[in-house]
C-alpha cells in the first residue's frame, strides 16, 4: 500500500513522553528490538496485546512508510520463574509417582501447605487481591480434602494432590528444590512453552522476527559483557555475584538513571520484583538500587562457568546482550509492555550505556498499554488471565486484531465481551461492504465508463479526503482507532450510495467502487487483518474470484426461480411454500456459504465465508431465543398479576373492612365510620376508606359482574 506523502511520521516516545518526528539513524533502515516472552507458561492475552500491537506497527513502518525494518526479538528461556516452575513441576511429578503414596502423608503435607497459605493471608504487607486468591485456593483444597474417602484409592490421592498442586508444590520445592540439578529439567519447560508461544503467534498472524535470540545460547557473551561493565567502573563482585553500581553510574557526568521512569527510582517493590523470586536479598549489595548482572547459582539452579564462579545471568543483562549482539551500540526502536519500563528497560539502558560508554542506547522507546480483563487488571500471579488459546476458542484471530486496532496502542485496553462485540460489528461492517461492492460489480463491464453525476462526484471527493485523513492518522503515531472511524464513515457513505443507485435504477460507477474496495482490502492487509490483498474482501487470493465466476450465474438463476415461486405463493397466501422459501434462504444456503437477500429490485446473492454465516445465524437465533424468553417471562408475570387481581376481586366491597379490629361501626355499604373506641373517624380517614371501597367495588364487578 502506497503512502501519500506529507505529513511526516511521528511516534510517541516513552523517553520524552511526547510525539516526535521519526528519523532513523541510517536513512531508510530501521533497527528494532522487541522484548520477547519469558517462557514458563501458556501465552495469554497480555502477550497478544504487545505482540499484535507491535506487529501492526512493524507492518505499517515497512509496508506503508517503506522502511527497511530489522526486527530482533528474544526468548527468555532462563529466568527465576522458569527455574521455580521447572523444579516444582518435577518434584510434584515425583511426589505423585511414589509407590508409597498414602493418605496420612498426603494429608499432613497438604496441612503444611495450607499453613503456609495462612501465613501469606495474614501478612499485612501482602496485596489484598493476592490474599483473596490464596483464600479461594485454600477453600478449594479444603473442599477436596473433605471429599477424600476414608480408604482412598491411589487415583483419589492423586486427584487430591492435583487439586492442591500449587501450595503443595511450594512446600516440596522448599524441602527438595536444592536437589534439582539436571539442566534438561529446566530446558524442557522453556522449550515446551516457547513452541506453544510460536504456535500462538502464528495463529494470531503475527509475523516472525527477522532475528530470534535465546538467553541460553548467549551465556558466554553475557559473562564477557558483565566483565567489561566491571572494567569500566560500573559493576562490582560480591560472593560470586556481580551487581550494577547505580551510584557510580549516576555519579558520571555522561550518564543518568533512570531515564524512562525517574519517579520510580525508589520503588522498593519494583526493584525487588526485578531481581527475581530466587534473589538472595540485598545483603551483598552496596545499595538497594543496585541490581544483579550475574547471580551466583545456588543448589537447585542451573549454572555456567564465569570469572566469578558458577552462576547465571541476571534478567536485565540478558536483553542488553541479545539486542547489542545484533544491533550494536545504538538502535532506533525498543518495544515492550508498559510494565517493563522500570526497572527492566531502565536497567537495560544503564547496563548498555555503561558497556559502550555512550549516553543513548535507544532512540525511541514504544510501550504498549496495559490489558485489563472485564475491568480488572490482568495478572498472571493473581491467575486473572485468559490464554491466547482460550481467546481463540471464542473469537477469531481477525476479530482479536480488529479489537486492538480499535484502541490506541499505548492506552489501557479492556478485553471484555463488549470490546469484542464492537470488533465483531466492525468485521461485519467491512464484510458487508465488500459483499455490497462485489454484488454491485458483478456483471459490470470493467471497461464501461459513463459521465459521473453529483452522487458519483461526492463519493469520489469523500474517498480522496478519507485517504488523506487516514494517511494523517497513520503519521500521527499510527492512530489506528481514528483510521477505523474514518473507514466506517466512508463505508457508510458508499453503502448509501450503492443503495440509492439501486433504488433509482441506475448503476454505480464500477471503477470507483472497485478502487474503494481495493483500498480497504489493502488497508486491512496492511494491518494483518487480510492475509493477501489480491482480491477485494477477506477471502484468500485467487480462489474467491474464480469461485464467484464459476457458481454465481447458477446461484442467480436459482435465486430468480425461487423468487418467482415466492411471489406466486404470496399471491395465493400459500404459507407452506413461503415457509420453504424462507428455510432455503435462512438455513440451507448459509450452510454452504451463500447469503440470499430478498430485495424490492430482485434477489441478491453473495458468497460469504460459511463460518461467518453460521456465527451470524447463531447470534440471530440467540437474539430470537432471548426475545422469546423475555416474552414468556412477561406473559407469566401478566398471568400472575391477573391471578392476584382475580383473587383480590373475590372479596365483596361491603365485606372488606368487616373483620378489621380497628373499626367498630360501619355504614350501610360496609365503610367504617367509627374507630375501635367508638370515636367518629376524621374526614380525611373517611375519604381514604371511601376511595379504597370504590376501588374494590370496581375490581369485584369487573371479575364478578353478576354478583351483588
């Protein structure tokens, strides 16, 4: 897709917290490093948010602005989370495989595991949401424990252990984690989840990076990188570990730290999380702000040789080395989730600038916004996340990508049924537009041109203006929500244009419609929504065009025959034939990917992806079922109210106050005149009682008109 020239591309730079004109350091070449996943579990929608976002931006830079992009991404296959997960999985599998697994041992171990949960729940510094999660986990384990038979079979014990896996694995790791030393135990976990990650990215149509780096393939280079930081005066060794000397770095006139989030420099929680769950604490550090470049491996952790003894890399240094090994001392773009700003990205920059002796390792930092789940912050530690596989079981990759396009890439996004329904409505809008264009173009002579009228000229001018506005939006830090809004406005206008032309019995400008259809196909292909832009619409290249040419004439002949039958049935009021015609349109044809529309000007046939039609049909049936449910509820409510009224109407008005002890005397119609003490009732009370009597009299006569 060709860009339109001025204005120039600007990107929001997290460094300066403002939009800046994008100027690569080497003319048309863009060097880009993206933080990849830590592979210890299934990829989730937070990953999808980041990788689809940057896939869209990469495509726009490369295919619209025509930059030669070199995109490097890492796989963190060595990390505290991976070590812990691998050890715990290994020890749990060993535990349930014991031949001597017995009821008393299991219950005692689970009791100990729950006691550890109680300690966390009682910790005043623990997050409330985590306390709630621990409480739910405890309740679930206790329920499973109560359900255990007195004389359980082995499978009963294994089922209980599985229900208590997380807390049970934690105490197993505390007891025996230090005995796990086989590197293959750790690598098997990372290899498994890396393969899953790549499958998920392929399913989401996220393009693979130009270069992929893994931590475990770069350990010697990392050790050498750390040594040079020490040599440059910005690192120190302590008990086999090496730490970055933040004070020395800050004290240099050439450097400053942190750059991205200076206000977070004293955030103790963020600093602690950045060091990892297996960190031995701050005892060896000169300052709490210092962070690990190299960690002395403890028993139960993988280890590599280094000048400081057996150890492994710190988290932040891994990205510095993997990125620098390809992109050297400076890159144009560094991307990642907003949660990585501090300390990870700030520490990356500090390490790299300490290594190279420069003051700008990255020119533009771009961060994708947070992802929330139904209004709540997504958190893997809180188990509040949806895996990519789970999302793809419910929605298509196209729909998920459209949802991201409808939100600004750096803003918080709420993944919810509402946001997905909005995306689905846009998918339907685009699909209907493509079908309308294809229908209008079918049979039109591509070489036939005629004088444009006012409507033709108006659409042409709006098309030109929209293309310029979309170009401006892409230049404005790739503002895809505005692109979607502008697209909707033009599509709505074109649909109206086609409809009005049909109503007037005139043909729309075929060349103009074809041009607009191709433009939107190419735009969606640019964003990765359409895989190939050769044919108009969502369909695969080549196949749909030939399919239309082959079957549309026969389908149209059938549609016109059905319409003749339907019109005859309408004249004769033949309900059976009309029902059959409706079933053909609503049930039979959609099942083979054909939409038939009954219009005043004659039937219209459209070839549509069968899955889309089935989804539409299911949504229509769901709406119909909901309407029927509400109708039945309303009818039941009316019947109940009617029954209550009838029951109330059985009381004759002259009897309604007779047994009320509050009154002692009544008039000839049974209306009270004196209270229980024989005192006359005040006029206001008499007036109120008279009103009640008349209402009951009216109700009684309505249901029992013959009674006195």
